[in-house]
C-alpha cells in the first residue's frame, strides 16, 4: 500500500509542479487553489508512505517521479525542447527510481 501511495504522491507532484506554470506566481485564484491542494495532498501521501518505507527511498522515488513526469509533460504538452540528451537523462531518473525501489528491502 505504501508504494501505491508513493506513486500517487509522485503523480500529484507532477500535477502541482505543472500547475505552478499556470498560477502566474500564485496571482491567479483557481490555478493557485488547485496547485496548493496538489502540494498538500502529495506531501500528505508522501508522509504516510514514509511511515513504512525508508525516508531516503520514499523521498528519492517521489522526487524522481515528479521530476521525470514534469519534464515529460513539459515536452509533450508545454512545447519544451525534446532532445536526445533530455530523454536520456529522464531515462536515467527512471532507472534511479526503479533502483531505489529494488534496493529498499520493502
């Protein structure tokens, strides 16, 4: 269950990080409300998952999912550059996430 919560928390991190792009520095009400709710929900789920998972693993996986997901969404939806180097480093992030899970002992 902790891994599922952690995965959902990571996906919420993707959502709120992309959401910040639409808040205009938290000056737009509804994008700011949704982004803030995503931040709170993501961190709550991370904290619940960290009750049973090692914090280094939980945090690393959470950040990895968020960073890789935000980069992919940025390229696919927001028109950010798609280069071989960016794809390579996103793949490295995903390998690190899988490695942390595989070596967590849980």
